[in-house]
C-alpha cells in the first residue's frame, strides 16, 4: 500500500477504527495512547511522514544541534476475545499540514477499509465553564441518526451545533464521505486549562467508550494522573488567590489570569507549536493567512508570546510595498 509500511497483516474480527491526534488538553492523544498501552495493542503499520510533515527547525541538546525526527503515525491492533469487535488504533504524534490533512485522512481510511472497517471513532476536548475539580461530562456527535440514537442510551450529551476543529474532527467528516459510520466523544475541560494535559477528561471519554463497545479497561493509571494534575492546579489556584476571601465561581478575569499563569508553567502541545510555525511561514508568503494565525494564537492564549513576530509580518509587508 503506497505511503504505508505494513509489518503484519493480522486477521481481525469486524474491527472498529479509533484515531487520535494531539490537541486541546491532549484529551484525544492521551486517551488513545492509554488505551493502546493498557490493552497491549500491537503495532502493525505506519504512515510514511515525508509527504505530510515539514521540518521547521533544529533541536539542540547538551550543546549539540541535530535535525528532529518527523512525527510518526502508527497503527495498532487489539483482538477482543470477549466481544464482537476487534480494534485498530491509529495514533499520530502531530497534526499534518492543513493542506495535506484530507489526504492524510484518506490514507488512514484506505488501510482501514482493507481490514473491512465499517465504524470509526475519534476523541476531542470540549472547553466548558466548569471547575477542574468537577467530573467532566462527555458529549458526542455521530455521523448518522442511527448511530446517534444508539449512543443516547449511554447517558451522554448530544452536541447539536458547533464544530470540532483539527484532525480529531476532520477525520470523522472525511470518513463519513467515504461511507463509514462513526462518532466522536468529547470530554469537557475547564476553559482555563486548555494548554495542559487533562487526564480526567481522557478518563471520562474512555469510560464512555468502554461501555459503548463493551470492553474492559483498567483505569488506575489514568485516575492517578488525573489526581496528580488536579493537585498541581489546586496549588496554582491557591497561589493566585492568596488574600482573596471571595467564594463562588471563577470570574472571567480570574480565568484569564489562570490561563496566563498556566501558559507560563506549561508547554503547548508539539502539534500546536508546529501548526503555529506553519502559519507563520504561510503568512510570510500570503499576509491574508495572518487572520488565521491570530485566531490560533488567541485560541491557545499565547498571542503575547508571539506578538513581536506577528507584528513583524505587517512591518515586512509594508517595507516590501514601499
């Protein structure tokens, strides 16, 4: 299969395909990675990255410069001895360039169809005005009324309107166009924590998935991660609120303050950094891309960190016109 390296050809029973990429709260990426590790899923194929990713710089470690590896996209399989559906799990280290995104989806679907996959599943984050100590809710969106009606019995909320950005949303749409059915499970995350891992939301979507597919998953590791992260956020909030006697919901002003502090203490997902760099490069060649770049910077609350570079785009454009 062109562009895909297949190392094994397992015989699978009516497999479902689960796909995940990094994104807000790393909800999808962490959920799929944890699932593959916990089930001891076996790697059997990978997508060659050269056509979908571009190098944007070099890495320096211990004073030595080197070229980084391109992001990987790997397929794993798991045989469900106790149920009717085996699983194929696809996990990518990063989201591809937007101009290549649909082709990337089609490459995944071509392999899935070779294993007679009929149903696909994705995960995503859903930023909400909730507190990080709350148990996050799980929403879903389906590709058909039939799938939607089946999911309603699992006590999940239906996403009636909106959009699911990035590959975790796009893939499901492309799969539908190719005749596959499926759904996306969205885990709620607080508005002020979109820049850090949210294992609690990953746990929530996996718990829902285990009920839908009827598979047993051990959640101890993910629960421990969630408790650790909650403790770290509590420490930060206590620090930010020293001297405050007010109780009640977190205000918009406090949310912005927390987001800024978290942004200083945490790193953007690798895929988002790559995406921002790609948009900067595109905006240099086509200034109309600056609007899309600004929206991405605002989405992740990092505009201030990139402000000088962003404004330089317009200065250079002005100099070129003079």
